[in-house]
C-alpha cells in the first residue's frame, strides 16, 4: 500500500503519496499535480489513524523546544502539527474535530515563536 508523507518543497509543506523508494533511499512522491524525488530522511510519515496523537506529539516537542529558547525549531514543529491537522484523510471524526480546533491557535503560536529572539537559558550556579 502507498504511504502518505509530508515533505517541504520550496518552503511549503505538502502532502503526497510515496510511490516507491530506491535502493539509494530516494523516495518518489506523487503530489497533487507533480512527482517529486526526495531523500527518505526528508519525509515525515503521516499516520492517518492517529493524526491527533501525531500532531500533539509535535506540539509537545515544540513547547519543550520553545522553553529551551529554540524558537525556530519549535516553529518548525508547529508547522508540522498544522500540516498534519490540515490533512483531510483522517478516517476518525474525533481526530478531524480535534485537529480543526487546534489549527488557528497553532498558527498564532508559530507566528509569535518566529518573531521572538532566541533565549539562552542561564546555567545553574
């Protein structure tokens, strides 16, 4: 069966279907109107049955990264969570409604993180 994945093309996260993977770990991904080839390590698998859980894991990691002053990395994780929440393929109505409620607050948080300067934690004395 083909697998869904997120990949970043020209600064935009896009969902696609992984059609095949070469021995060199290059994935051919079918996007809506084009085919892309990306190293396998650049893809984020989409777990359709567990979208809400997968999105919440990225959100929690973003929260931890932000508390460490790694705001850009936290914003990237929030971007992944938003992309996962935007994925229409969820078969669970609970996942769709949960992710739908998260989308706008996540986007606002991501904007704030991108605008904040990195904070360096003070080492313990």
